[in-house]
C-alpha cells in the first residue's frame, strides 16, 4: 500500500505547507516501507517536487475548479489506483474542505490537525492539536486507511532529491452538484497561514487610519499582518486577516500582538505560536499571561520605536 500526498497547486506553485506535507509523507513512507506518490490538482510543472522525494505524480485534470466535491472525488480515484493506505493533506482551507469527503469516499479514518509523525504504526496512533491548540490528543485509527490533515509548522521541510519524476494525467470525473461562479483571490503580501512572522493588531489601534504603524513594523520584519475579530468586523481590515476561534488558526515562529486584549477566542487561534510578544498599555491585559515577552506601553510610542530599532539593526 502507498502513501499519497495531496500537493496543492496554487497558480503553478507549491506553498511551504505542501512541502511540509511531502516531508511528512516521505518520512511515513520510509517508516512503513511503502511507495510514495503525489496527487496534484491541475497539471503544473511538477519538477520541483523531485527535490523533496516525489518520483511519481498524478495530475488531476478538471479538478482545479475550486469545487471541493470534485477534487475529493478525483483524489479518491487516485487513492484506489495506488492502493493508498494514507493520504496526507495540509490542514488549510482546501484540506479541511476535502478531508471528510475523502474519508467517506475511501472508507478511511480522518485525523485533522495532526502535529507530529505517528507515535506508533501498529496500532496506528498519532497526535493532533485539540481545543483550539490548548491540548493535544493521541488518537488511534483502527482501520487500514487514513486521511491525515497536517497542521502547518509541524515538521521541518527536508530535501531528499530523486533523479526523475514520472507523471500521469488522470481525469477527475467531476460529477459535482456545485458550480463555482467566481473566485476572488487574495493578492500581495506574505500569506498569513504560512507566515513565519506575524504582526497583529487589535482595537487598541483606535481606527484603520493608524494601521500604517503596524504595516511599517511588518514591512521591516518581512512579516504577514493579522488582526483581532472586532477589527475585521469593523472593516478596518479584511476578514481573511482575522485570527482566532472564528478566524484562522496560525502557528508562526513569532507572533507580535499589539493592542489586543488576549480574549480566549483570540488566543485559540494563536497560542501555538512558538514565541509570543505582547505590546499593551494595560499591565493587566490577559494576553500577558500567554506571552513570552511583554512590553507595557502605549503602542503609538512603542511600535514606531521598535520599527526604527529593527531598521537600524538590519542596516548594521
Ligand atoms: C463566539 C465568539 C467568537 C469569537 N471569536 C473571536 C476570534 O476568532 N478572534 C478574536 O480576535 N476575537 C474573537 N471574539 C471576540 C473576543 O471575545 C474579543 O472581544 C476580541 O478578541 C477583543 O478584540 P481586541 O483585543 O482587539 O479588543 P479589546 O478587547 O477592546 O482590547 C483592546 C486592547 O488594546 C489595548 N490598548 C488600547 N489602547 C492601547 C494603546 N494605545 N497602546 C497599547 N495597547 C492599547 C487595551 O488595553 C486592550 O487590552 C469572539 C467572541 C465570541 C463571543
């Protein structure tokens, strides 16, 4: 039986979380002594996948419509073709939308938010992040078939070059009941879900006219920008930047929270960040309890000074 990695083609490129999924799949294939293959939506240039150990890729034609049902069907078809024991997905919006459907189509046990390689192969046990990252559960999948949704930043990308990559075009039979009318893509900047550094702002900024203070800091650090929910609810920032229980969950190496109180619903989306820095004028702000480093001060004073200090440091 094979290990199959879904490599999401986003406008001809493969993002960091896909390279993590390949590394995960390759290590699992080594542990289980199984063949490794990739399934790709559309038919982009897949030469780059060789660098990470993919020697066989199935290119799903007709699956790049943005419709998760048709994508899940196409992947399920490849699963039976390669007799996949395990399908690795990234735990992003695409992965989340297809994991359950794939589980049903392949008769597989689905584990989402997987954050490590399996601790045991027989029986198959793997850990997942639960309760918005506040706890970890070890789950057992009793059947032979599994679908694993890998949380980003859970494994270090490793190169393992192979000489050639063999590709095969597979036609997704579609058969979906959904017609995608339009897709609006987010453009520019560092995509938040895969960012290593994130600078995030809350209501403490008082209004959208002050966001340049945050953007200046993010710019010098090369960081993505994020915000609390009230900020996106008030249209100061677009909805896709809102992190937390009802927004997106991120695990960057550095999360700088500025003028955010640290409500439980916000922490749920960010508390797995490796290092958290909090800047808040209220020393009693709950976020300080989750912080590795804290600065008690007025953001309008602290942040421009921090930006200047980073600029100076980078200049030196
Ligand atoms: C069901 C549910 C789901 C929710 N989901 C989410 C979610 O996914 N994400 C989310 O973020 N929230 C979510 N919320 C809302 C959450 O409970 C909080 O209300 C919200 O996170 C608060 O946003 P904030 O910290 O930006 O604003 P506030 O709570 O108003 O905090 C502003 C902070 O800025 C500080 N501040 C003010 N001025 C300055 C200054 N000049 N310098 C420095 N610091 C300053 C203040 O001391 C304060 O700590 C949810 C709520 C519910 C009920």
